[in-house]
């Protein structure tokens, strides 16, 4: 398969994730969307690594995965704390920083 | 010309300063009162002794010799910008003698005069006195305009402090502020003048300036303006028209302070400065002529005001203004020696007059001469001393005032200033009249104080006798000089006759009006109604100054205040209100929904992409 197919897939996954981030009302859903966007980037990195014969992309992907795991851990922890305080995880209701 | 030793001059300068530091810094000494006074008096006596030694041991020198010893000050790349030091020529040494002598006598007199003061106040008083003597000596010995200016301001400060010594009295506090501000008005000119002089000539020091002035190489643009500005400083300090109005009010201070201010320090500073800087003034004949005219006019104006004044101290104050006018006229006529001669003799007998007036006021418990009388019988010594000083002031031979006044008049005649000369002659008549008016009212006539009084304290009495003796001795010295033919100022022969006749006429008129009661004072006043009317109201000068202050200065302040309140503040208020309004509008963008911000980011990225495509 040509490189463009992988890139198309990555763009599709990125767009789906972005759509999720923008439209999901649930904070957990938004986190899932972010996860998709990050993995779309991973697809890109792996594809370029494969096609250029360069391992740097693979190593970078490993880093990204590690950071993503940490991000999810922190993000979910925040969501749980918010739920304990506000009894909701609806993003529309979380507007304490409104000007 | 004789030169004194700079080291001794520094000692003269240092003694009062050391006494000031001791009294000012050692709080227990200051609060103790009498010990502080003793320290100050001893230091002053030491300064007088050293000044006498300096005068005695002065060595004759060629006229072209530099009489100053200077050390560099204010270092700069192109050599020091200014220097400090001492300038010890004849004039400075004589002035040192006068200042230390009068300061010492005044301080001794104050010991008794202020005996009832609280101890802490007395310590403060003597600290001021020491500082005053130090400042005046520093001014006298200054070898350059900058050092002179520093001490000039110190003298002004000290007179402010001493006039306002009884600061809890509103009138004294106001008089002190008035003296300070009016002299400061003149000092503005002085400051500008010396800075312009420096800008042109590159130095503040007298010696290079005088050298350049004599050789005609003084490159100062608009020298006339510069010297006029310098003269303005003397107008304020030496109470020349129209800035003389502070001096009569300065009578609010204790009487010994008035004696000090009028005789040896403060008011003489202006005359001394103009006499000192005469080589520079000599280059600008028009300024000299102005000085002479203004001096003569001041003399006449003050004399008329003295004739209608009831307060004995104010009469003396106006007579000081008048005599300062004489000195300035001599300065203006190009005879600084005559001006300085009159300054020294006047210093002695004016101190005597004031200190005598202190005893008189002490005796009658009033300043009003119309409520005094018959003191001569009770206190012949005081009366005798006062009459000697009055005769000296009136210019009766052989007292020193006669000789010095004649020298002034001779100088004015020689300079062909006929109108100022006539003004000064009229003044000399008026001087005799108003001074003997005081003498006849206070010392002769019937006694109006019916209760018994304690005699004046020994110290006050002795000081007056010493001053009377010095006055007589100065007269004797002048007579001797005349006898051996060293009379410096040789006026035309008719001059002596005219001035003696005028003085005699003034005395006779005062006798006829106030002693023999042959002429009714009211009719005399009616005959000279316009002058009487104006003089009693002090020629409305105070009112004019007040009016100028109220209308011009306060009006200007009001305009400035309005501009500040409504224009400057308004602008700032508009700016801050605009910022608030804009912030209020902008804060609505912040919805608090995280997703809205992501929309914003997405929109921004899209716009960037579009822009990148279109570019």
C-alpha cells in the first residue's frame, strides 16, 4: 500500500478524534477523542518510519505512547475529582472560568 | 592693602561652627540652656580674639597679590569646577571684627535679656546664634561666588530661625516666613546671575574674575544683565526697594536678634557682596547707576516711613533700611570703600540703638514711643548711650556716622548723581528728625511709667556702655585721621556744612515738635498730607505684594489646579474608563467552556491555512 493510504487513515482518525473532542458533552468522551488524535499522529510517525527506513519515528512513537498513558492517567484523575466535587462530568456545566 | 593669615581666618570660622555643632548635637547641653549659652559666648569671644590677632598680625602686601587661599572642590575632568577657601583682605578682616564683636555683645546681652526663657529654648537660641555667626563669617571670608552663595543661604536660614524664635506666636512665624520668602525672591536673581557668570567665565572665584575684569578680558555675554541679577540678591538681602518689606516685620524676633540682623549680619551681606564684587560691577556703569538711584530712593522712602511709625523697633528698622540705602548709593557711585565704611560704623551704633531700645522696651513694657517718657533721668547711662548712637546716626560730628555718611555723600557728588544726592540730603534731614523724635519722646518729656522698675541687668547695661565707648572711639579715630591728614574721602568743603546744618535742622525740628511742643505734630502732618497718608500706609507696598500674590500667583495656581483637575485628571480618567469598558466587553469571550476554546484554536488554524494559501 502506498504511503498516502496510511496518511489518509491517520488524517481520518485525527478528524474523528477532533470531532469527538469538539462535540462530546462527556469529559471522558473528550479524553477518548484526544486519545484518537494522538494515535493518528502515531500512525503517521510509524508510516514515515517504515517508508524512509528510519528508526527515529519508531522511537518517537514509543515516547508518545508513554506520554499518552501518563496523560490519560492524569486526565481521568481530574475527571474523577471533578465528578466528586460537582457530581457531573458534563463539559457544558463546567464553566467556572467564565468571564 | 594688608593680608591676613588664612589659618587664623579658618580658626575664626571654625570656632562658632564648633560651638554650633556642640550645642546642636549634644542634646543634654542644648537642653541645659545656660551652659550652652556659656559655650557659645566663650567660642565667640575666642573668635573675636583670633580676629583681632589676625587684624593685628596682617602683613602689608602689594595690591596685585592674591588675597585668597583656595582648595579645589567639585572635581571634574577639566579641572575642579569650584573651590573653597578664605579671602583675607582688609575688608574681610574688618568685617570679621565687626561680626565677631557684635555677635559676642549680642550673645552676652541675650544672656540677661532672655533669662526668663525655658532652658531648652535658650539652648536652641544659642545654637542658632552660633550658626548665624558662622554663616556670616563664611560669607565674609568667601573667595568665590559659589561659597558665598552657600553661606548667603545659610544666613537667610538663620535669620528665618531667629526671627521665628517665638514660633508659637503667629505674627512671629509669619514674619519669619515673610523674611525668608522675600529674600528668596532676590536670591533667585543671585543664583541665575552667578550661574550665568560661571557659564561665561568658567569660574566662580573672585580672583580670576577680578583679574579678567581689570585686564578687560572677561568674556561674559550680556554682563549687564548678569550683574543686575547678582544685584537682585543684594536687593533682597539688604532690604532695598521694593524688597525691603520683610525688614520691619522681622522685628517680631527678640530684640538682640534684631540688633544682630541689622548691625552685623544678614542685611549687611548684600552691601558687602556688592562692595566685594565691585570690580565686576564697575564694568557695567548702567547697573551701578541703577544701584545708586535705587539706594537713594530706598533711603528716602524708608526715612519718610520712619517719621510716622510709633513702634520704636520699627523706627529703627526703617532707619536701617534707610542707611542701607546710603551704603548701596555709595556702592552705586563707585565707592565701595565709602559703602563699607558706613557699613562698619553703622553696624556699631545700630547695634547700640537696638540693644538700648531693648532696655527701653524692658522698662516701659511697650514698643509705642508715645507711651514712653523721661527715661533719661532714671537711666542716665542708657540714655547717654542711646543719645550718642542717635547723634552718630544723625551724622553729627565728631561721631563716626558723620564721617562715613560724608564719605558716602562725597562719593555720590563725585559720581555726578545729583538727584540721588538731593534725595540723600533730604534723608539725612529726616534721619535726624525721626531719631530725635524717638529720643525726645522716650527719654525726655514726662515719665509715663509710674511704677518703680528694677535697673536693667548688668550684662545689658555693660554691653550698651561698651558699644557707646566703641562708637566714641571710632569717632575719635576718624578725627585723628583727619588731624594727621589721612582722611580718605575728601569731599567738597561745603558738604560738611550742609550735612551738619541739615542734621541740626532735623534735631531742632524734632525738639520743637516733640519736646518744646511749639509746633503741633498734627498740623505738621496736615501740611504734608499726601506723604503722611502714604507713609502711614507704607506706600501700599505690602498691599501691592499681597495683591500680586493673591491675584497673580493664586490666580495662576487656580488655573493650574483647574487644568490638573479637569484636563490632566480627566484624560487619565477617560483612559482608565475606556480600559474598563473594553475589558468588560472582552470578558464575554471567555465562556469557560473548554470546547469553545478548541473551536477557537481550530478557527485560528483554518485562518492561518487560508492566509498561507492566499499569500
